[in-house]
């Protein structure tokens, strides 16, 4: 029997007929059977729960010991911080060995994996990355047996991906080839020649540590990442559904017009409002819905007085009743059933009817009855997303359900044994509440289901909702889950460990420094999703709740602004940094359209010690990754590749002088960057190799290590030219440049960076790229420049193109020798220039008034003049009194912050930062760096 073949799905319980005969090995220990394994570790976990210090671990969930133990299947899954992490890594991992010679470029190949896979659809969650997409990254960065971490695991897709890296069929489905010895091959262009299949990885499962603050996330992850007897699970589920059908199926029956009995497919419920003219009750479905034409009327008539009404002008009709389980009188909005869709036994034909007297009698009987089985009555917490249902009277979780569905669900849950059926139950639950929408157009015209489920990412109570019978939804979910379980047969379960807790304290049991081989995360992004609020219904049934104190989100109710969010993410990244082996990689999937979140994430990554080696934009339409630059790159999903510098470099940097440390940093950093990026047959420019971005990396690394930058931008550029090779405006190590040259020879064009113009800095970069190979006049540039300005930040002072050109570029006035940049462009692109090579007057005429990118010497002179202008403007911001400054020139603030930092004038940085619009501060990575570091240094100095 394989290690832990039953864990995590409840089929290992004594009252279930799981395969438990024979010895079981678990992390080096041998047990007589799986039940003994589980009993042994449950006893250890039970003792641990009695330790008060254990419960003080950050992110420890809210729940009783018995409920935590009921859900847990230790050591592989604990519904609390997992105390067996150290044992898991010690048994499965490999100690850090600096001599192992690990080396990987950042993964930047195209990834396109859809969301129709059965595994992906087995259980919903607020956000997911398809497991097959993650497999590409794991195969690239790791070897079989490596330890992978997902500290914000959500539904556990990273765990599925890590284990399925050992399944040949799944790996080959990604477009790879697998040799008999397990070598994984990928088709690549080699040395500019025709594509060849080259080795990139090895077949074999990776060990994975999954952690999430959300208790339901860990529960879902544990079930996804375990192996069990699929046929037994199906049989048990069918038996349960059949039993429920026979016992309470009468609640979902209705009479046909010929006296036959039909089974309800769904019932439509409508809100009832009160007319503001006559106070008569208005059934929204009857008055506002044109079902024949699939229209919701904006203006509708009162059925009593004929007044013209809108939804905004009417008030909800409220009903008050005593809830014996809550032991309180509750006031809720009135809803009534308005349409029943049903089928007759043995027929697929569907019928519709308005509820008749018998239907109303059944519903009344259920409403007046007492529910004998347990169901959750937890009070809905106040939150950013819960105010809407609370305003409709849904103050407790049981009020999210019709009384009929609540009775059925409580009956079902009381008869569930083990996590497998709980997993089926929670998967079905989201489609069984009053939050279920009714899609009118699909209902009338077809083209999809009329039951799309609840709205994603919010807790919205629609005025027209759809009630489905739980038994029907469970059968549908069961079919989906069976497809998923059979497709992941290679998942053994013993390669994964699941824990509940904060990402700031994953290695709570002891120090696990330098033990992880790779990290893949899709962390929370600002105010995108309120995870603990959205998970509350699930967790109410499981009886173990998320402790949201450490929840890394922006949330007004929790008093968490973007600074708190950044602080929590920084602490999480620092923790991940400590656990990751030196020289290894972390991949962050970023999905947010807000620039301030993107910049705060970058700041948190850098503050933790990571260095970003690549940022690519995920093109969902074409399934590709594009090189990008600029803060509004967040208009697309991003893939961020960051590395922890190898131990040798960090040790050297601490002992080297500033100049040696700088060039050591650049050599080390260039070694981590991609050498060649291609897409659609074209080479893509690598922004991380741009000299100016390299200098930004130097400044960031030195500042965060509390050291002064020992060199100017010009000196840095000259130093790059002396020490490294440059091609197409990119810097390479001597041993890298040959590979790039070979690729360049066979490629007709170089794909430029995608630049989003939203401020002065990105505008300069856009113009630089435009003029780099093609010097142009103002009138040539201006129309295209104006086209790019639609996304300019409102609080950022907008400069004229003429000012940008004068302060950053050089114009040939028609006097003296023609600059080489212009001469080269004209000679290459205009045939007539070859014949006019000796006609200076014609050349000068053609070259006159063209703007071009200056060389480093001239650029430094321009920069000095520009800085003088910028610092003059910064002085105005310093002396500004009264209210906050509404519009600023951010380049002036950047320049001023840099000068103040060099002069150790930290209060100036802090004071000006508090005056400027906060959205600009939060959306600018450089300003955030100066501001954060200034606060730290100022705070440290104030202690002495």
C-alpha cells in the first residue's frame, strides 16, 4: 500500500471501508495500517493543542480543539499551524549545499493553460491559477524530490502541480517529451539553428508545503492533494444522496396538471417591495420582469395603485419572526416563490408553473417546522463585503438559505462521515444559497445555464434568486469531482503537507532557514478579495474560522490601509526569504489593476531581500509573456520572477568595499537574468539588462543594505562599457554575449518593450525608445506622443513634449558635424543618402531639427541641468504650507528625495511624502523605497 493512500478525505475513518490493510510508512515511520498512522499523529496533535504557546502562533484559526482534530489528518494536514513541518522537510528535503551548482534563468516562456480541466473545476475558490500552468514553472526551477512552498496556497493547485510533475502523461500533455530515463525535453531554438528537443528537467514528483491563513483554503487544499479509493468515495456519496432523496425528497416535489408528481429542478424566488404611494406589496418578478423578452424594466407599475416606480424609489418589505436556534427575533426581507421548473420521472422534458396552493402549503409546513439536525448560526461579521447582506437582514449564516434548503443541508451534513463527503458538500454549497443569481437572458434565449451561481468576489443578494434542490446539485458536483479524482490518479498525497497559519510564521516549530528549493505564490493583492469574509459561510459549517488579524489585505473594517498591507506582505516575504535556499527562485503571479498595489508588492519583495530578475506581462488572449516596463503594466496579469542571492555573494558584499561590492552585485545579477527571449520568431528586449534599470537595482540594493551608492550614473555607464558587453542597449556578461549574438544573427527584428505612458518618467522612456534607432523631429514625434497620454495620472504634472525633449534629448541644429546617431540612421534607411554622402548641404538639411538620444557624456550634462530645475521645484514642495499639494512633478520629488537621502535629511523625505497625493506615493516604487527607508532610519536615530 502506498504511503498515506487514504489521508485527508475521511475514507480512512474506522466506519468507512477504505483500504487499510497492510503496513503504512509515513515520514520514516512504519504503522500497521493507515488508521494507526492517523491515530498516532492525532494524539500528538491533541497534546500540542493543549500548549498555550502553540495557540499564540500568528494566524492560529478560531476553533475548538475537537473541531480542529475532526478536520485534521496529521501529519499531512492539520486545521491549524502544522507542527510536523520540520519533520516533513527533514524527511523529504535535501540540505542546502553551496557546491551543488544550481543555476536557472528566470522562466519567461509562453504559458497558456485553460480553466476547463476537471481538476480545476472540482471545487470553487475565490481565485485560482490552473495547476498545469504552475507545472511549467516547477519543472523549470526544480528537480524531483525538491521541496516547493506555496505560502498562500488557496485551493492547493501548486500541490497538484508539484505531484503531477511525476506523471508522464500529464507532463507530455503540456507539450514536453519524456524519455524512458525520465528526462523531460522541450523544443527550443539552439544557437540560432532549427528547433531541437533539449533537456530541461526530470520526471518525478516534487514535495510541496502548502500554507494558507484561511482554514477553508487549507481544507480544500488537503482534499485536492490526497489519494483515496475513488470507487468507494463514489459509492458512499451515491448512498448518501439516495438516502436523503428517499427521506426528504418530498420537499422538492410538485404536482403536474394531470395529477402526476414532478421533481423540481429549481424554484425562482423574488423580493417583495412596498409601494411608496399606497404601501401595497409589490412582487418584483410580477411587476418588473418581462420574462417573454428577457427584460428587467427600469420603470414598473404598482399592481395596486398603478404608480410608476423604480427599484430605487421603493422600499423592501420586511417580515419579523422568531428564530428558535438563534433565540432572537430576526427581521429579514420578504421573498416569495414565483416560478417552479420541474420534470416528470423518466422524462427529460421540463415544465414550468406558478406555485400552486399545494406548493405554498409545503413551503409553509417547512417554514413552521423545527429543524432537528445541527446547522451553523454564526453571526455574520462586519466587513467591507458583508454590509450588503446585513442590510437585507441576513445577520446570521443560516439566513443565507431558504428554510427548505437549510433543512436539507442540515440533514445531509449530520450524516456525513469524513472529509471526502465534506469536500463534496462544500463544493456544492455555493450553489445552494439565496446569493444564487438567476440569469434571465439565458433562461429565455438559451446559450448557457440560467444558474450562474453567486457573483464572484462579493456577497451580493439579488432581488431574483434561484433555489436548487441540494440532492441535484450534489449529484452534479459528484460527477465533476469523479472526473477530477480519476484524472489525478498519480497524486499520492504523501508528497504534500498542508498547514493553516500566517505566511509570516510558517516555520513556527523551529528554524527552517535555507531549506526550500522553490516558491510559487499567488498572494492576496490589496483590496482585490476579502478572503475571510467570502469564506465565512464555508467555515461556519466546518466550525474552524480564519483568524484575520494577519490577513494581508486592504480593508476599511479591519483598519488596514495600503501601508498595513505592505507591512504584512513584507513580513511574509522576509519569512519566505529566510526559508528559501540561496540562489533559488520565487515566482509571484500578480493579478491586480491598481498601480499602487503593484508598487507596494515590489517594495515588499525588495525590502525582504529578494531581487527581481524578470517581470513579464501575461497575455491571456495569446497565452504569451511580454516584456514590459512602467507602473501601469498592471493593466495585465504579471509573472514576477525574484531570486535570493547566493550565499557567496551576500557574504562577499558584507566584506567588500563599496566599489568592489557594486561590480560584484552587477556580475551576480547579470548571471541570473535571461540571455535570450523570443516570441513569434522575434527577439524581445530584456528590460532588466538596460543600463538604467541596472543602476536602479544598484541604488535599491545599496540603500536597503544601508550603504551609500559609491558611483554616479555616468560613472556607472562607463564602468559597464569597460567590464561587460553591450548589445541592442542591453548589458551581458562576456560568457553570455555569444549566445545572444547567435540568436541575433538569425532574427530579423528586435521586439521593443511595451511602455505604458502615465507620468514623466515613463514618457521619457517612451520617447527614448522611439528615438533610439530613429532620430526624429518634434512634429514627427508629437502626434504619436499625444496618442499615448490617455492614461496620465491626474495628480502628476503633465509636461509638454518640447520640455521633455529639451531636458532629456539633443537636437541637431544644423551646425557642425552631423551626430553619428543621425548619420547612421539616414545612411541605413534612405537610399538617396548613399548618393549624397559627399553633399554636406543635403545631408545637413535632412538631419536638421532631428532629436536624438545623447551618449553618456552629453546625457550627464543634460541631467545636471535637469536636476537643477527639478531641485528648484522640490524646494517649493518643501516650503509649501497649509493643505496638501494637489498636483506635483514626480520627477522633482524623486530627485529631491535622492538628494535628501544622500544628505541624511530623512525628515524632509517624510514631510514632503505626507504632503503629496498619497496615490502617487503608493504608485511609485522609487518613492516608496526612499520613504520607507527614511522612516526606518529616522526612527532608529530618534532612539539615541
